[in-house]
C-alpha cells in the first residue's frame, strides 16, 4: 500500500546531496520520502520546526489525493476532509499527532480511511472498519480515551483512580475468600 502511494521514481544520491547542502546547519533530523513518484525532503531543526521541499511544485491537496488514489487502485475515493482538530479517531494519546491532517475515505468493503500529512505528504495511518471498532472496544475501554474524558484530564484521572481502586477491592475480596476457603 505504501509503495503504491509513494510511486516508483527514486531520488538520486546526487539530488539528495544537493538538497542537503542547501539546508541550514542546525538540523537534527532529515528524512526523504516520495509522494506519487515525487521526491520530498523533510527536515526538522533544533526547535522542532519542519521544512518541506518537494520536487517540482509544493505538495497540493490535489496531488495528495491523486497519489492516494493508487493506495487501493481499483477502489474509488468516497470523500475526504481536512481535520484541523482532533476527533474520535485521530487524537494524541501518549504521542503527538499532526494537525491538520487530510483524511480520505475509500469506497471499499472494508471502509478504509487513510490519514495524510498535508504538509509533507506522508501516509500517517490506515484505518478500516475493524480498526475503528477496535478503537472503541479496546482503546476506549482499556485507555478510557473517550472524548468527554480525554479533553478533561482531571475527570480522566478521577475515573481511572476510581476504577483501579474498585478493581483492587474486588481482587482483595477474592484473595480473602480464597484464603478462608483454604483454611477450612
């Protein structure tokens, strides 16, 4: 999937060196990727600022959508949206997540969604119907990252501590009952 999105044309070593020579000296991270056969250089400096240089014109939403149409080549895109705020499926938990993000929905039987970074063109995430169900049945229950709790950290802490204390009481009750039974 990622290879179909990136395309086939590799960045030559000479081109990579020329691009690197033109960049600032305070860089701490440099990555090369491809979007639809176009080479993209992503550089981050010591302050965390990103600089993106795409081969040819800067990446546009239309170019990203065109490249994304190759992810599932026989399936049409059903729609898309530029997310400028976190939602129930694109949110940070322990790791920061990029905003804005381009969400594209495919019309395949699995209901596939992909999330693309509109600045760099990177394919950030793929999510299908089972992944969205897993988000609620696993992540929602195990991490308690429901929106009402996620956006209100003291409430999340209170619910987590209450449920943890309740689980500890239940476990200790089971140990006490087992101990009494074994002593008979």
